[in-house]
């Protein structure tokens, strides 16, 4: 199976080498592409010096636009599988083979890596866990499905969803919204247990109480619209 790892990166100069090294050492059967979302730091220079496969965006598109660029890259090169994999070092490439096996053997459309199934590794902050619980409950009400980690940025999809997401993908905080969309449309989704790491360098885009509140409101409204739309 021709598979691609999409690594969205914004200001990840201190993390991107470790991320790609992890991929090369633990998921060598996958190709990868870094989508440098017009970083303000030296991410582009670090990628160039190391000979990484990178697409440098001329303007900042945000996480949704960066990931959609990766899906368009995958579609244009006829990849059968694409996986989103954060550039901040929080994801572990050693779980990608297991995710691929689940996708292929069970004829799934999407596999989500969840840190909350076995509850090992970094479990996020207390405030974010509360927010995730609220999102989980809302998704269950809207779709009837219990998803433990709807904000996980570690997710693998098949060719059908590559085509769909290359054409239309949410722009801001896209993971819960895109999940509700595909559950509504009957795509086959499963979670598998993964272990995530604590970010070593840099800061999350949701790094204050007000940003957390804004995130919760926006995500909840977006997934309700996704269900009703």
C-alpha cells in the first residue's frame, strides 16, 4: 500500500528533526511530506539543511489548510493511505504500522490514534481533558458513536477520504468537525490505542484560558453545524 505521512508544521524548528527521525527509524515503509505553514522561525531552513521533503506555503493557512494541502499532495501522487502526524514531537511513529494494519485488515476508512484507551503516556492538561470530555459527549449525542479522543491529530485515512478531504476540509481545529462529518456520512471509523508524548519545545496554539474557551465554543458550534448541514 502506497502510504504518506503528512506533517503540518508551524514554528517547529526545535522539533521537526526529531519528528522526521522518528518517522525514518520507526515507519520507513511510509513516505512523508512536511507542510511548512509559513513558519516565522527557521523551520524552512532546518528542513532544507537536512534534505527533508517539504512544501513551503507562501502564506499561513492554519492547521486545516496545511493538512488539506497534504491531502491534495497525496491525491495528486495517487497515495492509497494518508496519515496526519503532528510536527511537534507528540506522536510516535512506532504505532503507524499497527494503524495501517487496522485500516487494511478491517476495511476501514479512518483510524484514529487515541491516548485515552489505555491511558498511558501524556494525557494532556486537566483543562483540555475536561474540554475533550465535553466534545466526546456532544459527538455521542449527535452521532451515537463514542469516540475517546476526537481532537487527536494522529489519524489515518484511505483513498476515499483522501479524495474527499483534498476537496473539502475544515479550516480551524478541524479534527472534531471532520470526524462528525464522516461519521454522519457513514464512513467506517475506529480508534486504536497509542502513546503520546509531552511537547518538549515550543507552545501549543491553545495556550491560555481564553483560547481554551474560544476553542470549546467554536468546536462545539462547528460540530453541531457539521451534523445538521
